[in-house]
C-alpha cells in the first residue's frame, strides 16, 4: 500500500495539525482470554485473532487464518470488533488509534475505491494505481467549492479549498505540505491541488487563454526536467 500524506498548514492550525497519536498496547488490564486482538506477522504485517491463553507476560492467539501465535502482551493490540465494515472517513473516529487499526481502516476504504481518509485535518491519500476520473471532474470541483471542511467525503479538493478560503478571508499565506515515499502519489496529488486552485482563482483571460489553462499547461514542461524512471516509480522527480 503506497501512502501519501497531505498536510494543511495554516497559522492557527499548525498546532492542531500535529494531533497527538496514541497507541493502546496490550496489557493484563485490557487483554483477557477471548479478547479480539492484532498481532504482528512477518508476511501480512498484522494478523487478527482471539486470545486463547495468557501466561505471565505472553498471550497465545488463535489467528483468523488458522495460525496459532504466541506473542508478548505488550506487542499485541486490542481490535475494535464494532468498527464499521467500510471503515470510517476520519481516523479520529476509531476506538483505537494504533498501527493495525489505522491500516485496517485504510484497507477497508481502499477496497471500496475510497482513496482519501482524514486524520483530523490531515488527509491521507492512497495511490489507486488506476485512473479515477470521476473523483476529479468539474462536477466534483464545483461540489467542494466553499463546502465546510469535513462536510463532504475526504478529498484533496477539500484541503485546497480550505487553504484558499483562509488565504482570501484572512489575507495570510497558507502552505500545503505533500509528503510520502517515492511512488506514493505526491506529484499526482500536487497536480490535483493545482488544478483545483487554478479552477478557483484562474478565470482571468489573458491572450485568449485562462490562467487556469496556462498554469496546467506548464506542468508537463516542468515534469520534463529531472524526470527519471526508478524501481518505485516510472515517473519519478
Ligand atoms: N490519485 C491518483 N490517481 C491515479 N493514479 C495515481 C494517483 N496517484 C498516483 N498515481 C499513479 O502512481 C504513479 C506514481 O505517482 P507520483 O509520480 O505522483 O509519485 P511521487 O510520490 O511523486 O513519486 P516520486 O517521489 O518518485 O517522484 C503515477 O504516475 C500514477 O500512475
């Protein structure tokens, strides 16, 4: 799973953007025989299962794939059995904000082609490795225009919109930070941000073409400089 994280920075929101993450490790207080848990797995990253026995600091887990695993209590994490099957659109709604819980939520959404998920006002984007034109078309841009943040499904347009509005209303500079490993989708995400910002502000026509057209047409030229094919990305910059 390739992840890109889009962070929105705004003077007053800088602190909020760094929401404290907490991990709920297993202990004798929150894990008993019969508890549903996550345990690390060499091949699958995380396996879910049910605790069948507890001895001193260890737990024996009957995993859902049939494996029997023994792990330290501090290395297992409680699983929320009531989490919605399709995941939640904001990770702050999860009962347990730990790695397996977060990954399971992103996986559930990805399987439904929901590539965007919020964690507060941070947007997590998962590379779909396929074109999803319907989520970036003109109708979609129109929908996000002026919509309060969090009202519509998580989207890169929502991040661009709130940033643009803050700049206009408060007259302050705003930055959007796009981070992620090679091939995660930073360039594609940035293109969508630029397209949306150009859509909002680029209606002035000069020499027969709108600023929107001119900004977007400059993209392939800029991409041509320093472009390379790497193991992780055919279009790396
Ligand atoms: N939102 C998306 N929709 C469709 N395809 C995407 C999307 N995001 C990424 N991709 C696909 O993944 C490929 C790699 O993405 P991209 O070039 O944006 O990665 P990157 O994070 O900028 O990588 P690098 O750091 O190596 O430059 C794209 O060429 C595209 O095929």
